[in-house]
């Protein structure tokens, strides 16, 4: 199968006082449509930097990222914003819900942005993440697991081609972590979305089609 997302020779460094930290060193990889890839590596090895660049949330110093045939690394901020409303979604460890919006409003927010809001789609996602009974709650009224289920529904409502998740269970206890991972996997299969998950958890990585290990900014 041809690749959905392709990264060529990514390099990124940060200047800190009188030294330079080379965070990513010539990383190339590709991810197929509907593939589930785990990214593992020690804290500080560059995992978050890598997936932020792959998702168009951060810029690279060198190299390119392509989604299908479109080069993301040469798009403007506005063009990237459109891609994030249609093809790419992201789930964060710390949820990033909008505190002033209800669960249903958070989930429907990407559709509002792109002018394609539909109550039916919101209700369908609410059901899939088993939060119909909390649709009118605000984020501060939810448990960690419920917050992450809301974030996952919001990420998938646009039917993205690829979903990135940066330690999505990092703020959850073990029981919630397992059910969130199972939900992510069930929904990525149902939606046929590619899923890229940064994780420290070997049991999660074992569920993936493939694991990419980052050591000191390089693929092991
Ligand atoms: N904005 C930044 N400025 C300076 N250094 C950064 C910045 N973001 C990340 N780093 C450094 O880059 C390295 C990799 O960070 P990160 O990608 O967050 O690693 P990981 O997600 O694997 O823990 C770390 O040494 C971190 O301190
Ligand atoms: Mg990280």
C-alpha cells in the first residue's frame, strides 16, 4: 500500500544560551492509510517534537512532510489550519478542551469552524464515546477519562485521514488508560483512520501494527 504520510530528512534544533540542542537528526519515515503506529522513546528523546511537526503544529528546520501528495512543510498557517479541519487531528495528554463549551459543543467545534455543523454527527460521536448522558456538562465537571473521550470524539468528528495522540493516557489511571486506548483503536478501525500514538506503555505498543523507537533524535 502506498504511504499516506511521508517525512523526509527532518532535522530540528533549539538554541539554548551558548549551546545548540539537536532534537531531531535526519528523521525519515512513512505511515500508511489506516495504519496504527506507536512511537516510543525516553523522555526528552524528541517524540513530541516529531509528531508536532508531522501534524503541522510545529515547523522543521530541514526536510519535508507530505500528506498524500501535498507538502505540509511549505503551507501557510492558514492553509495548515484548513488541513487540521479536514485531514489531520490531534489528541493531547492534557485534553485541551475549551472550558466554556459543553461536551457536545466541544465535539462539534471543528464542524462549526469548517461551516459543516450537524447535530446528527455530534450525537453519533457522543454515542460512540458513551457520553450522551454528559452532553451538556462542562469540562471541569468531567473525570479525566471523560475529558479524553470528549477530546477523541472532537478529533474524529471531521473523519481525518490521520490522528496523532501524544501520550493520550498519560494523565489517566490504569483502568481509564486501558479503556481510552481500546476506544481509540476501535474508532480508528471503524473510521479507517491512521493512528500515531506516542506512548511509554509496552502493552499499548504491542497492539500497534508497528513501533518506531526514537533514541536521541534518531530512529533506532
Ligand atoms: N521550545 C523548545 N525550546 C527549547 N528546547 C525544547 C523546546 N521544545 C523541546 N525542547 C527540547 O527538545 C528535546 C525533545 O523534547 P520533546 O520532543 O518534548 O521530547 P519527548 O516528547 O520525547 O519527551 C528536549 O531536550 C526538550 O527540552
Ligand atoms: Mg513528549
